[in-house]
C-alpha cells in the first residue's frame, strides 16, 4: 500500500480527526486531503501529464504538507528541497517546469474540485 493510499483510507475512516497541527492550529484529515487534491489538480494542469518527480521547495507549513501529499496523489516521486539551501537549477534541468514554477508556501492553497485526472 502506498503512503497516499494509507492517507486516503484514514480520511475515509476518520475525516474529522486531527491529522496534524501547524503553528498550534489543528488540521483535520478531510481538510488536508482537500488541500492536497487541489494542489494535485494544479500540478497536473500545469504539467499536462503525470509528473515523474516533483521538487517541493517548502518549509514546515500547511502548504508544504499538503504539497507533499499532492505530489504523491499526482503519482510523482517527491523530492523535498530545503528553502535555506535553494540554488538555481543545474544545467540540463532548465527544461522542466518544476524548476521554473513555484507556489507560495506562506499562505494556504485553496481547495480545487476533485478532477478525474487526479483520482
């Protein structure tokens, strides 16, 4: 069973249970799933297909946790990148949108409707 499958089963079983706390704020499994689904849809829409890997440039925040799950939902391998050590893309990687597209990790992403592409 994949990590995302385990997460989905937990959401189905206890959707209103607290999945994590960020900055003292409780986040339910349902809310985390909704945020991850929205981001997975945005990843798929931006790339246009199932990505092989997603670099996640984010600190410990709700968008970071949702982004990690979103990349898994999109079917990608997640490569966590520490913002404190961010460097420009190495030569040969400039062709991938992962290096040129970024989303803010300082505000919460808005949930998007679940689409067939991300189910």
